[in-house]
C-alpha cells in the first residue's frame, strides 16, 4: 500500500503553462532566490511548513537551494524547486511534496508516505526514516500531445503507473480540496494553476510556484 501511495508523488513535471518567453529569461540569482524565498515564507504560513516536517539537515538543503536558485528550470525537463499540493482520493486527504533538482542535488520528499527519494540513473531510490523502501525507474516519455505528456514508471519488472502531465487545466475538474488551495494562491498571490499531474488512480498534484 505504501508503494501505491508513493506513486502519486513520484513525478517529475515535463510541461508548464508559462509562456515561451519566460523560458528564455536569463538566469538571475538575485531575482529567483528572492522570489522563491518569499513564496516559501507565504507557503509556510498559509499552506504547510516544511521546516516543521524536515530534519535539520534536509531543511538546510531546502534553504541552501532557495538561496542558490537562479531560474525556474534546471534543464529541459526539470524545475529547480517545486512545491506540490496533492490529493489522495482513496484516503480523501491532502498531502504535500517537495522536489529539488539542482545539479548534484536530486531529491524528493512526500508527506503521503513519509518518504525521501534521491534520483540517479533514471531511478528514484526511496527511504523512510533511513530504512530502504523501494526503487522506481522513470522511463522515457511514452506519448506527447499538445497539452500533456504521458510517462511510465516501473517497479522492478512491473509497471508502476502511467502519469499524465497537463498544462490544459480545467479548474472545476480538480478535487474540491485542491480547488480551495488553488483559489487561495490565485486570490492572495495572483498565481494561476501552472503545473499539474494526474495518475491512473486519479491522484492529483498541483505544483507551484
């Protein structure tokens, strides 16, 4: 069951709704580190505190990454820092994910299964309280459409799931609890829904900023 829970958050976003010219903004450490720092402060006060959840060493990774962030994206497919707000339909609860993908740092945390995963050679190796949980292999993109991607994950020889990544988002199709959090972002920060993922079990995660 814990493995199934992880699959809802074991996602790297491949598309976003930012207009093309925003991809081309030059790297700027002063701007992006300030932006992420202010967003993180708001997120902590209004949504969820990662400082209260992470160990001191993991929280230092987050703070150092924010200070050194210089763009939205690290490379063609990966964002430098992503704060995720997810909904697990089976348990009817909201959970949170945090992903940092910067040069030699590739790590993801999830409150859904309390996992910490590190990435290397297209594989996420996952732990809980320093105890090994499992590996998930991230395969290449399976299909690409105008508004979304499909990507396959495997656990050993078994398919773990296929995820949809979309930038064509229908607000009213979101679970109600996510609608409320998306509305809060829009009302207080004027941030639209920008990145979203949906899995085969109808698990949904919104990503900011």
